[in-house]
């Protein structure tokens, strides 16, 4: 468990608020997937811009979203990793169940906030892309995951 958390935090240290075209590192993707299983459709868009025929206007809108959203989500992912580490340490130190439940509740609240942000990302992506591009993105995402 501690190795996973160390791995996640190390990946988070490498975060940047780079342009839309630059993807996440494998460590970032592992941390994000651990924090919330909602699909990262932006990954599919970033890797397949030409195939999706993303226009310059769409690229600009997507880059603006990434600049806004990514730092917020990654801050939440980092907070989640800290809470999970705190929970693990408290459990091993013999903390009372009420303390463990409180930390667990905080963790669930952060996971819920991440899910809401990922939902906003999906909805924003659907607003920026055409319906055909959105469907193609979903299909490309499924291929990436298999």
C-alpha cells in the first residue's frame, strides 16, 4: 500500500499544466485511475487529434479547459493520496474507529469531487466536439483501454 502511494505521489510531483497536446505520464494516469475510474476521454482526443479532425478552434477550447481543470483535479488526487496514507498510518497506529471513519469520509468526499470534475470534463468535451467526434473519441478510448 505504501509503495502504491509513493508511486502515486511521485507521479504527481511530475505534473505540469502543459498544453492540451501533451498527454499525462503513465504515473499520472495510474494516479488518476486510482483516484477515480471515470474515463479520461481527453487522453483519446490528445492522442488522436488528426484522426478526429480537431480544428484549431477546438484545440484552443480544449487547451483552455485543460489549463483550468487539470491543476484542480491533480490537486484533489494529491489530497486523496495524502488522506489514504494518513488512513493507513492511523490504522496501523491503532487509532480509534471513529478517527478512521472520519478520514475515510474525507477520502470519499475528495473522490466525489474528482468524479464531479471528471463529469464536467466529459460534458465540456461533448460541448466542444461535434457529436460524431465525441462518438469517435469514445470508440478510440475503448481501443486504448483494451
